[in-house]
C-alpha cells in the first residue's frame, strides 16, 4: 500500500511509498483531509517514495497552506530520496516545510 495514515491524539503521520502520482491522487487527497482534521501536527514521510508527480506536489502544497491557515503544523518528515527532492524543486517548491526525525 503506497499511502498509510497513522493518527494519534495530537499528531498524524502520513507515509508515502513508491511512485505517488495521479493514480493515487484521490486517496492522497482524502488522507490529507483526514490528517488535517484530526491533529494539531501533520507530518508526511517521503523516505520510501520513489517519486512525485505534479498532482502529488500540488496536493501536498495545498495541505501545507491549509494547515498554516488553520494554525496547524505541517512538514515533510525525514530524509527524502533524490527523485522526490527533484520533483519538489522542479515544481518550484524550494521552501517546503521539512522536519527531521522520521524517514
């Protein structure tokens, strides 16, 4: 399963695995909505992602913007593979919030 959401009372961790593209966009959107509605802190682990298409990057960026507007913390967690960093950079998102500690 390429997408997995783990929720606790104060935080949510969304783990993405493999290629995250238009094929899983609806599921990613739904899990981001659940994560944002159920926690004060949302972390997205991309350590096992092999790549992101523009749809996935747009959904992550929209979630980060929504979190900020709602007063929630939102960050990409842990080490990111080079293809993921390139996808974010190619889309122009050089200032994506990143936190350490989860890979």
